[in-house]
């Protein structure tokens, strides 16, 4: 489509005839992200509030459809890249978020641990080193005052503020540990997400939300009794990266529902459905 034709279509977005508006919207949606720069330019130059509102809605719809395609691609080809999966979820709220910028900031955290890491460290010393960097130097902490805020599910904001929920804090800790080739995995406990360190010499769990405290299987059994929850294998064994991203989606859905933003909750549910469909 020529630029003049595209601009003519955008000019029709404020048409009072609903049929015209729907036809124009569908044609612009079919162009995908190629239409966004033209839509943004029209928004900046238009004094018409109706046109601006419709352009904002259309840009969001284009970006959301693109995001769903990226979720499908991640499930098909990139489940080993958990950082990218969390970046995709953050893009729901921050569509212009750069993966390169996120990866660069994460690398700062990783190298702070890597510079101090030594081969042959006892597993508990490895955990102690990770804890020192995370909690003493970078000062990561659980966001207990605003536990259900949507920002706690946005990996770039957690890196920036050093505050998050159990899942996002565990994700950062897990990503560093796995990049160091440590046998650390996520575990889907009810209410709280934790990590498992499993090697031939040691099996223990790590509560990153509680400053990296270490505990054992019997502690999980006691915890489940307190919750009156029947033990399941998944409460003790490693989960997949897809499981982690699905839980992050559920957390974000709950956050939006708490704020009364049901439309956003329903859209994130579509992202969760993509993960569940592929699992």
C-alpha cells in the first residue's frame, strides 16, 4: 500500500459511520506493525480527540496481535530463553521495551556474581555467594508493601527498583544460577514460588523472597500442612520455563483484576491460553 493510500485510510478513522470505521480498522490491522509509524504521526498532528482515541486503540491492537505471535514463537522455539519470555510479558505494558537493554542490565547482575565465582565452591557456598550479591550488594527485596502491583511482574522494573514478588525475584536468581551452570530449578509451590538446588551432594530449596533462606523437603511438607493442601509431585520437583511464564501471567491477571482493569486481565489471559495450548 502506498503512503498516500495509508494516510487516506487513517483520515477515515474518525468517520461517524461505524461500518466505515470497522472496515478501515480491519484494513489497517492487516498491515500489522508497518502501520504504526503512520498512526503515531497522525496522532501527533491531529487535534481530533476521537481520532486520537481510535488511533491509540488501533496501535494497541496491532501491538497485541504481534505480541501473541511472539508468544507462539517463544513456545515453539525459545523456551530455553526464560529472560526473553519474561521480556515478552513485560512488553504487554511496555511495548517499546528493548530486549537488548534488558539483557545488558541483567548482564551487570550476572557478572557481579561471575567475577566472584570460583570452581569447586561447595553448593552452600555458591548459594551464599549468590545471596551476598543479590541481597547485600544489589539489595533485592520482596515488595511486601505493594505485593500485587503489576510492576512486580515486569522483569525490567524489578531489575530497576530491586523490588519484586516471589516469582520475579526467583527468575533473576535462577537465570544467574543457570548461566553459571548451577543445578538450580524453579518449583511451583502454592502461594510462594521457590527454587530447588539439586546435585548429587546436596538437595535443598531456596526462598529468594525471604533473602535466599535455605530449607529442605520436610519444611515444604510442614508448609503444605499449614495451608491444608494435599502434597503433589509438582510442589517438590522442577518446573519448566513455560510453567514459570504461565505463573507470571496468572500473577499479572490477578494484579489487573485487583485494580479493576478487567480488559487488561482478559488480554493477558489470552497470552496465558497460548502457553497452556502449547504445553
